[in-house]
């Protein structure tokens, strides 16, 4: 860590003049995906590394829903977060100057796409969307890309019906997050649900990364009990964003830390990246214009 700090400080000196601004603490927001304590545990190593690098107290925030992180970024009470593409779109549409996208998770195949995956219990008699007519479909959070935005666009194209409860599905139900959806399906509380996965590796493992992989790691589900019933088109992975008003040297340091995380500490990166992945690479706003337009249309 000390070598990394020295390297980052040297880089900072080269590209960022000493800032008149100073921060007294740094706050990292964590989107829902698993329960709050597991999210905190998975990111504790990042908190420690950030605190050492910046030399200020660093805190983790794991709000109950996506909107908690979104509002924190907009209100200046959260400095950094890894957002989904739809959550980034909401931040941008609320205040285009609030945050800067800096990095994106890279999968083992070198891409930065992932999927919304529809799934059910094998013993539920549901093998496809055709079997879901009149049944209960669980979705995570209204601000989730894979947990609602993309399914709400693509599933009606497949069913020819709206997502209104009683139109095609008996009930469209929000569970509160990815882990909650997985548990609800596994427990039979809903007939099927959607969550996110990179689509790489084996179904039995919950794929290489994503909410299913984290649920398998946590012992919440046996993937052999579940079946995939639908998969979206590829979705661009959401960006790691920094609050725009942060001092420039802080932005440089945190970008370097996140970009170096996989090579610096593989176990830490596994928790932060939610499974097996290559790490983070640079990304810009332009990668999310289509998602922003989709979000804009849904809100009209």
C-alpha cells in the first residue's frame, strides 16, 4: 500500500496542482444488491485503503434503497459510488454537473456489459415468460437498471403487454433489491424475479460475477434449484462516479486507487467487484447516453 500511495502521490504532483480545497472526511456510498452488513463487509477493505491514501476519516454508507445513494451524491453527502447505469442517468438528469463518471468494471472477457436475468425455481413450473401469465414477478428497485429499467422496456416487447399488475403478470412486485429478489424467488414468495449477472462462466456458480454469484457465495441459494427464464440484451455496466466538487488531487488519487485495486489486493477487489472480474477501466459519460434517453422516456 505504501508503494501505491507513493506512486499515486507522484502522479498527483504531476497532473494536479496543489488544491486550495481540503476535505475533512471521504464518504463512499454503496448501492443495494445484498444486505447492508454484507455490503459494508465487502467494501471495508476499500474504506481502509481510502483512509490511508487520503489521510482523512473514510466512511461507508449503505442506504436501504438506490435513491439513498442518488440523493447523497446530489446533496453532497456522498463523495464516491459505483452506480448502475440507470442510477447514473437519474443523477445526471437531476443535475448534470453533480458527478463525474471515471471508471467501469471490466469483465473477464474484456467487455463491460452485463445482463438482466429472469429466473425462477425449477419446481415452480416456470420455464419462460410464457409461463408467467397471471403470476407474481419480483423486481428489485425502481432505480435499478437490471432490476427494473431494462426489464420494463424489454419484457413488454416479449409479452405484448404492459408491466401493470393484472395486465399480463398477476402482480408486479418490488422486493427492495437484488438479494431480496433472489431470496423471494428461492423461498417461493414470488414466482420469478430479475437480477444482474455478467453472463460469463457457469449457471451453477451464479455466473462469474453479479448478484447471483454473491448469493451463492453467501450460501443463500443453490443454483441447481433455479432456472433461467429470460435474459436481456447486453447492458453497459454502470460507472464509478466522483462528486464533481471534490478537490482535483482527491479525484486523481481515488481514480488511481480504484484502477489499481485488482492488482493491489485481489481479495478486496473480489468483494468490491461482486465476483470475478478483470478490474476497473476508464469510462466517460458518452457510454451512457442511450440509458439516459431510455430513463428520460420512462419518466415522461
